[in-house]
């Protein structure tokens, strides 16, 4: 994930007033693991992406734009 995509993911989280810890808990991973993924150091699993979509109220199009384009 490039820096622009990382910023899009972070902005989605911040728009909802959520911390990285909040999102990590909702998708079932530790805060450090989430931080690494949000910063693009590690990839999200398919299951984590599904949970992230719900947690951050993202559309399918947003998920595709952030993670697959």
C-alpha cells in the first residue's frame, strides 16, 4: 500500500473518531499489528478486510480503491 492509500485508510478511521486501538479491537488484532498494517508494513487478511469494511463503514468501492488499485 502506498502513502496515499495509507492516508486514505487513516482518514477513514479519523473521520469516525476512532483510534488505532479501537479499530484493532473491532477487527480482532493487537494495536501494534493494526498500526503496522495501517502504515503499509504488513497486509490485511481477507477476513480482516471484511471486518475493517464494517468497522470503518467503507463501501466495496472504497475497499477496492484503498487496497487493490
